[in-house]
């Protein structure tokens, strides 16, 4: 019989690969904007509604998608999600109207991506109860970095075959590979999730399972929701307008390390945004969630401040942009791990679905609000200042509010479950 440790790591690899198959729908959308503008004779703003739909549907439907995954076999919901994503690109290859574009890429890819994302993260925090931050970070990195491997092939295919053939071909490839990988995923049995190595008291206390309805009634959940919202909003204000202010600062086309500063920075940013998720997740497994949040959020504030100060220096701009993304992307491993530590594993996917709505809120606020502030002030300085303030506020809340609040909550749960503090799990 296969060692339980190997089963965990196999599931983690499968989850990572599945996340990579869905990342292109969001991160490579930019490659298809101009072709769809021409094909539909539409404005940039009208076509970009598609991207808003992807992010909104992925985020705001995540509680429902998580509930479906918790209620039924998660591998089937993940398989359906990967199939919907591929189908979205296949349908988009034949569309000639904005409505068709919204229904294909916006609706199908948005819903499919959300089904996969929350379900895979929910599975991993169950498989790795003693390394939740690291496991959630690994699969989140797959989503953050997966498109990097498809960027050049898809760019070449668009130039050689046209965007419609490219959508058709890669929709089939991503959909089929995603379904096959998804069918290898499964939820851990009770013995696989809890066996042989003593859990920390906090994690043992979290074995007192909290339903989504109960969780939504706690101030602790809404504190986490608020923190993730403002942290994501502050980061989105900067990252969603990155290319625009690079040109305004006059550094976009400057040469750094033999490349133009903007594409170099974007490549570096994609790498650091992926690496930070498992790294800070791993750190939080050892240092503690709140202490890691405090360090990471403070680093994000300092990175944005330095980026603002040295905005006219191409090398500093390129390198500091990588630090900004590095200190921002960890929210996608720290918050799901903290949530599951606190409210238990039984409803982990659905519970995280509710928390993940905060990212959708940040998407609606960050980009548009930053643009409005810039237009009103005629400068990016107020935008950067607000982002820095939100990061500092998040860091302070993590240390002075979330840390003691979670301690009180877990102490109460520990008192209720009593013997649960002796629950054990196998080392990996």
C-alpha cells in the first residue's frame, strides 16, 4: 500500500498542475484584447468588460462553488471547472460579438476558474494540516505562474495561426489535460488527514468544525475578510496600473540588464508573485500566521514606498517592482491557511469561498479607484500613498488585533473539544 506521505505529495503535485491549466484564462487575456477589438469592432473598455467578468465570477461565486465541492466529490467539480475553462476558449474562437465574448471567456472561464481555484486550495489545506500555508502557497503559485510557461507558445501561435485557431487549440489542450489531472484528485480520508504527529494546540482546537453559517456570524471572520480586502486592494491599485505608471514615470522603455525595463519587470514580477506564495506559507507554518503577515505586509508597504521614491531610476524600478509583487502575492497562502486553522477542515472549501470574495471586491475597487484618484490629482503619488497606508493598517491589524482575537477564539474551542488537543497526523 502506498505510503500516506507520498499520497499527500502526489495530491499536491496534481493540484499544482491543475492550477497551471487554468491560469492562462486570466493572465494571458491581454494577448487577445486587440484581436477581439478588431473582430467585434468594439472599444477597449467594452472588450475589457470580459476581464472584469472573469475576476468577478471567479470570486463572487466561490462560496457556491466551494459548497458544491464540499457536498460532492471534489475531483468531479474540479474536472467540470477545467472543462468549462477550456470550453470558454473553444466557444470564444467562434464568437463575433461582445455578447458571445462575455458568455464564453467571461462566463465559462470565470465560473470554471473559480470552481477549480477554491476547490484545489480547499483540498490542499485538508491534506496538509501541519503545513497548510506551504501547501496552499504551492497550488496558488501554480495559478500565479502557470501562464508564464504558455506565454511564448501562445504568442507564437497567434502570430502564426491567428487568434481563433490558437483559442481552439489551447482550449482543447488546457481542458483535456485539466480534466485528466483533476480525476486523480481526492479528499483525504480521516486517517490520512489526522494520524501520528501531534498537532499544535491551535490546530487541534480547530478540529471543532465551524459551519459557514456559524463562521459568518463571527467578528473574527469579518476581521480576516476586511484585512484581505484592504491588503488586496492596496496591491491591486499598484499592480493593475503597472504598465501605465511605468510609461508615465519615463522608465518603461529604458534598458535594464539588456532588456526594456517594463517587460523585464513584468517577467520578474510573475516569478516573484509565484515564489512568494509557498515561501511565506512555509514561513507562517513555523513563525505563525499573524507574525508572518506583519512582516510581509510591512515589507509590501516599504517596497511601494521605495518604488515611489526611486520611480525615475530604471534599475531600481525594475527590481523594486519584483519586491512589490513578492510582498503582495503571499495573501493567497496566508489567509486560506489562517482561516482553516481557525474554523476547521470540514467546511474548508466553502469557508474559503466566502473569504475569497474579498479578492473580487479588491478587483472592483483597486484598478478603477486608483485610476479615478490619479485623474483627479494628476499624479500617482496619492495612489501609492493610499496603498502604503492600507498595507501598514493590515500589518497593524495582524499583530494587534487578529493575533489576540484568534488566541481567544482557539482557547475557547480548545476548552470545548478537550481531548482534541491530542489529535495526531503523519509527518511529511
